[in-house]
């Protein structure tokens, strides 16, 4: 469905975040006379009316009766497609679309590499854009990484590096290359079950002419085996990490210690990006030296600096136990205090507990809604790790500062979403930076968004 197809229809936009605002602008740029309804939070209603005086604004979540009154609803990605109100309205004939779907419909000829994955998708997408630009390719960086596609509607690029969340993979149109970086348990509250999450994530395969996946994950390989043009990264025959280097086959191409983004998992993200460029016909080996100039994304193992004799690292984007384990692996051999816990989605922490319970040099501070559950699992495993529980986030940071030895690392890698205490992971990361003594606003920007 293109924007022009909305003409003459009853249309509502659901959500007044950045995606919703981008949809309103894009629709009214092409169809200025089209009446639009907007459903948003009660506290957003006044700002919405000021944003576009022609909107009919409802400061509430729509039920099925309200949704059935529209021919088309443009839904923001954070709103679950499995809400009863949505499925009921769909059964009655209401069509749901999104900014992502509208952009793909408007740009069927765009050369797109779309990246998804439980972890690593943002960094990999940014790396694709960074490395492509190092080769002189005019590249757009957009999507779930922080810039809605509709904000770039009408702009041109030789290559579109687009991050898609599991909420968006089913909204993409046909594309040249899809990349899946990893697949773990995540976002069960939106998808309803692990199996549905996996199925939704892998809907990217259905629209990808070529599919590139992490060859180190057996379940991912099994689930994508039927794709007619599947390639892998991470294994010795192609781009992989071994003996401290990023390698193309047996050839050592780049020393991973020269990367500003730390950890083997980030080196693997670089392998995914290099493999993607190679698949698209670019000289990935010539692009590889640019890895030295790539800065870690905000809230993703982001080194903040030293304060009080300690190194502080912000990994607020970590919303699964596996992500926290990857962060700890990047700091092997260091004295580390990790702050874990947040919104409780019922994820299984048993693998995390078994992996860390005998680890030397590690201290854990548990906080947030699921902090007590994590702490209880650690105690039941009879760990001898120093373990503390904090009443709130500020107390957790203060405790970590106290118990970490001089020269050690305080790592925020919660393994859980932030919604119990914060608006989102970015607000949590900024709060951490401020409590640690750094400029909370100075850490926020993602370099390279847009077309360059």
C-alpha cells in the first residue's frame, strides 16, 4: 500500500512517538486534505494538537470498536500486532500498516540491506553504513536504529542500511539482502510466545533475495536452511573471528584490538557487515581498515571513561541475559561489578547463573522488578560471588561504586528492559552516566544517521 492509496479512505495513526509523527508528516505531504485521526497517550494529546491542528486527536488507546471505524490504521511498531483489539479489527476488515511498510511501498527499487537479530542489529547496521561510506558509496542509515524511514522519504541513496526490529520484519517489502545477527528469547510481551517471536523475526527471510545469517547459531541455521540463497558469517570458510583477528577465510584482515567497539561479539558484528558488503559486490577487504574509526553506539558497551579510579561502561541496551553474558565476556580478566535487573518479562536466567556463578573477579548488584528473582537464582546455585540487592537504580550505582576495587569496571548491563523505572533504555543509560559523574546528554547521539 502506497501513501496515495490512502486517498478517500478513513485513516487513523496510532502512536505519537517519532514513528507516528513521521507518518503524519509523510501522509499530509502527499495528501494534505486527507482527514487523519490520531490515538495517543493522554499526556501527549496537547502536543499532538499543536503538532498538526488538522488532526482529530484521541488521548486514549483505541478499542476494537474504535479501530473498526477506519479503513486503514498506521500503527507504530511498539504496539503489538497481537492485541485483541487489533486482531478483532483486522477480522472486520480494517487494514493495519506502518511507516516501514509505507516506505518500502514507495521505494520498490531501493537497494536495501536490512538487518535484524536479538542482539547486534544496531551495531551491524551502523557498521554496514560506515564501511560502505568508507568505500565512497552514498549510503542511508535508518530504521529502528533511531531514524524512521519515512523521515527520509524522497531522498536517494546508492545503498540503504536499515535496521528492523522483530516488530517490523513482517512489514518490509522485497529487498536485496537480509541479515540475521542472532536469535535469542526476547520481547515475549509483544509477540506472546517465544515461537511467535522467532517466526516473526524470521519473516525477514521471506522478503530477502539473499539471506546472511550467523553460522555459529545452530538453531538459526536450522530455521533458515530452506532459504534458496542463504549465506553465513562467523565460520572459518568466510568472514569470522579467530586468534585475535577478523579473518576472510585463512587471511587475517583486521586486528580486533584496534576496534574501538570492544568484545568478540562486536568483532562478529563487523564480520556480518563485511560479509554483507562482499555479498553486495563491494570490496570488503579494502573497507576493513575503517573499522578502526567506528565509534561504539550509545548504550551498547559504551565506554564512558574513568571516575573515582573506576572505568564505567554503559550497556543499557542489554535486555536479555545472553547480552549481559556477552558484555562480561568482553571484559574477561578484569575486576567487574555488573548491575543487572529491570522490567520482569519472565525470561529464564538459569544459563546466566550457571555461566557466572564461579567466575573470578565478578560482583553482581541486582535491582529492578526482577532483581530479587535474579538474586534468588544466584543464591540457589550456591554461588560465592559477592552479591548485593539495591532498592532502586541510584542505590545500585552507589553500591557498585563502593564494592568495585580501584582499577575495576562498573558495568551497566541489565539483561532486562527498563520499563519498570524508565521510559526506555536510553533514559536508563543517561541516568547511569549522570550518577557516575559524566555528561548524561553528551553520550546520546548515534553517528551517521541519514544519507551521506
